[in-house]
């Protein structure tokens, strides 16, 4: 195909996705569902972070999860072990979730009104950045076992996110990783990006994430009520 044709196809795909995303967003707003799109490269600890969050907040927040992977239902099974409802989407050769997939998953999962929905995207710092799923926020998870220059290598993802969670902080004493440089690189790409440093394994910093989660959900609910 010519370059013009390729660009047009991409625009058509994104336009169709955005229409489905708008439907998802209206559904979330009508039902007071706070949806977050978790994105990262593979191995950042997204699932471990969600498992910890569900266990710690089980008496404060009702949480359900949509899991995205190319194959297996391992992550959905881990989530269900916490007692939370979860549904798996396998994308096959696809490298991201799209809004149509998420809409169908929401129909099957049926998250309760007033709850929080975590959408754990396929591990990939490229494709998911372009696809709106109807979420309130994109949350990018970066582990300290990755390079400080990840935000500069994959700027679209960090530009699209509202929060960066720097995970696996318990490993910092054993690594040559410059936290300040990593955050500075992320802010070069996105000056409005909020950042948190946590360890899903030890719980360090997780209360700050929970405070952000509950405050953001309350703000979203207030805006939806006004609208």
C-alpha cells in the first residue's frame, strides 16, 4: 500500500476505536465505574501490583479486573485467587487491547456500580498508547530493573499517561538505577505526569497509590455527576 493509504487505514482504525471508547466511557460514567488502563512493558510487575492492591483495599473498594495477554489465562487466575472478579482477553497476535474488546469484556464481567475497574493491558510500551479504551486514566508501570531512559525511548506511552508508578523499589539497593534521572526523563516527555515509587512485594509506597486512587475516583465521580 502507498504511504497515504496506510495513514488512512490507521486513521480509520483509530476513529472506529474512539467511537467504541466513547461508548465505554459513557457506560462507566453512568454507573460510577472508575476505570484505569494499566500499561507497561512485560515483567514490570503490573499483576503483582494489582494483586497487592486488591488484597489491601478489599474492605474499602470493590475491584474487578480485565486482563489482557496474547495467550494464557494465568494472570486472570491470579486475580481471582484474591476473590476479585476477573476476565481474560487473549489477543493472539495482537499487541494491545482495543475499546471494542473491552466493551464486550465489560458486558460479561458486569462490574458493579460505584466500583473500580482495572484494565491490565498487554505488556507493550508502544501499541497501547494510541488506543483509548474509555478509561479515566492511563497508568504506566515502570520497574527499576528497566533503564532510566525508557520514557525517552517510548515517549508516546508516557505522554499518554497521567500517572507513572515506579515499581520494585525494594531492589534499588542492588541496582545501578538513578531514580531522579528516570523521573526527570519522564517529566521531559510529560510535564504533568504524576509519579509514585512503590514496591508491590514489600508494600512500600502503596498507601500513596491508594490515596491517589481514591482521590481520583472521587474527582471522577464528581465530574460525572455534574455532567
